[in-house]
């Protein structure tokens, strides 16, 4: 508001806030800071003469865009987040864009008293909450304001988080998991025995193919040039691209990601169903994700002696990410990110081993009874078999048996000769 040609006049001012109809009188020229629409009535008194005029003062709110980053990566079982900064832009009175990479939004609990929020103690705090393990989601965030009054119009623009599946048409990057059957050995006892269950063996140094992580945000290249310093944790080969025609500034990181499949301690996980096999995968940042495999068929049963193949079938297998305090039916299913290599198991039922007779032998031989303990023949303890009233030695007993056998043979031979002569005499 300016007043000309009133050097000798007495000036007074009456300001009406059009939004609230509140009237305030001033004896000095008022100034305005906060956004709004004001009517200023000026009275100039020249002695007996008075002149009155008015004018409108309009201050429009500053439009500030708060934009979270966009990011993408290939599935590795860990959440994708892009929460280390946001991008602030503001349209100033000269209609130019003021870019501001608000890293300190998170590190120092807010942005205050700067080119975007110049008022005393004006500022915002932003907490980025976006996170996704598979698929895509908005990179959501929450804003807390301080002393902004009606001076600003805050516009939220959420970035996009995209986890690229490993099972895609152009390239199959699925994580291959070994599912091995078990070997069970039994001795035949007439009952049925089984080989049941499977294992996921440890794989050390398992490497997942090239992983891609990209952070980006949009900006107006006609009004400002924005430089970035986006960094991905860990070693990475950076490729920076600035696509001005699309108004996108991005940094892309590609790196080869060795991962380790290993056994994992699930003590305290009371929600893991029986028969579920768990394993862990640790990525390049040292973050371990616990997985559960279910739906694998691995069973064989038999009674008789033989070797039987336990066929392992993973065609209906499911892989889920285990969450300790979440019911198993609510675990995130990530089956499409894995492929399975199966190895069959084996059921062995052995024959009953032959029973040992425990025969004791000596230089004089031994005698076995069919239903009694073995009898050992020794020189001084063999009873006589002749009916004599005295004991005999083993040699004497053997001699008697030989004599008795020879006598019996002679008698049989003599009887045969006598019968033959009688038959000859009768014929004569």
C-alpha cells in the first residue's frame, strides 16, 4: 500500500481480514506476512479536508511439494525401502522452483527456517513409511507441520516401490533350492516301516544373479537443475542417468549379490506347523530372512525285505517368509521366486541275520544235538557206549565202534553166502 501526495496529511489505516472480517486499525503503514486477502482503508486528513481510499492486499500461500523417492530392486526376501530423504520443491513469488533435498528431515527431525519455510520456527517433519517385499506399493510418508498456519499448501507426491520378480519372461533368476529325501534303514520284523520327510541342505557361497536397485524422483527441468547424491549401502557399480525429457533424475545401482542358504535357529517360533522345513537366506547386507517350505511329498512305506525309492515331489511346494508372531496362514507366499531341485530318498529293510550255532570244536570232534546245547568230547570225560561198568577213553571207544562195525559186516556177508549155497543145492 502506498500513499502519494500526502506529505502534510495525517494518515490512519483500517485493515479488514476478508476471511475473518476482523478489523484492525493502525497509525503507521501496516505490513503483511501471512497468506490471506486483506482490505486496507487509508484516511488522509488535511485540516478540514479528509480523503479516504482503499486497496486490497493478497498474499497467496506458497505451494510446497513433498515427494518421496521411487525405488526398485530384484526380489531378495528383504523389504525395499527408500526412506533416507524426500524431495521438497516450492513455488516462490517469482514463480521459480526452489529444490531442496531434505536429507535432514530424518536425520535431524525436521526442516525449519530455510528457503522453503522462511518464517520463524516454521517447518515440517517427515517420516517415510513405505515398504514392500514383493510386488509394488506406494512409498508412503507422514508429515508433521509446525507453525505453518495458512501460509503453505502442502502437496504430497508418493514415489513408487517396485520389487521385480525373479521369475519373469525375459530372464529366469529364481533362487534354486535343493530338496533332498531321507534314507531310513530297518531290519525285517513283519511290520510296516517308512521313509518320511525331506531336508533343505546348507549351500555356502550361493550367488544370486545381478540385482538392480534404482532410486529416482521427478523434477521440473525447465525451472531448476537438481543434483543428487543417492547412495546404496554396500559395494555397487553406479550408473547415473539424467533423463531430462522425462523430467526424471535417477541413479541406478547394479551389483552381483552373493547370498548364503543355511540352516536357521527357529527357537521361540511356536507358530511353525509340524512337517514344515525351514531355512535361512542371508543377503549381501547381512540381513537374514527365514523361509518355510511346505507341500513337498516325500514318503514311502513297505513291510518286506528290499530297497524302496522315496520319491520327492516338489510340484506342489510352497515357500513362505516366516514371521515370528504371525499365524502361518498369514505368512507372505513367495513361491514364484524359487525353483526346486529334488533328490529321492531310500527305504532299506534288511533280512534277519542268520543265527550263530556257537559250535565248540576240539581235536577229537564234537556232537550236536538238535534241541540241546552243544556237547564237547574230550579225552577224559567221554562216557562208555559199550555198556561196560568202567569208563573208557576216547581211543578205546573209537576202537570198539570199528570192531563192532566189522563184525556186523562179516555176519551179513556170511549169511548171504549160506543162503546162496542152499539155493544152489535145491536147484541140483
